[in-house]
C-alpha cells in the first residue's frame, strides 16, 4: 500500500504565504505525475497544480504567478508554495500521485487533505 501524508495547512491572513508538503511512503517503484487539488465548501474538487517526474508543471489560471509546485524524486515528496493568498484560496488541499508499486502496475493515490483558511 501507499500513503500520502500532507502537512503545512493552517490559518493565514490575506496576502500571506503557506507551504504545503506531501510525502509518499509504502511500496513505491516509481512516481509519475504528482499534484495538488483543492475543494472548497460546496464546490467540486479542482486541480491547483501538477508536476511530472521530469519537472514539467501546469497550474490553474487562478493560481498562476502566486503558487509554485516542486518535487523531490529522491524523497518522494511534492510541495506547494502559496504566496499572495486570497480568501478564495480557502479550501481543503489534497495531494495526488500516480504511483507504480510494481512496474508496470500503478494507480492514483490521494492524501486525506490539509485545510487552508485565508482570513483576516
């Protein structure tokens, strides 16, 4: 089995910064894409940012220029640096990864989420 554990959420004022981290553990042969999604109350889960194993990234339009995703393939971790936070960024943030446990068998895994609240 594979576990994804997020950390770094919390309460921050508008304009502030937070850094989310996610660590994958368990039986891992390789990890392909990793990403962050978020879900605000009453809304569907949406993509925030994704990063390939090679480091290519894509972002939701709403976070471009403010958020930066990065990963460390040696540690099986992914991070999301969030700057210039806005109240509309308030949501539960979920880590996602496509993990190959035994080549070529893989599947999507999700963390349990970490709450980010942007409020004065």
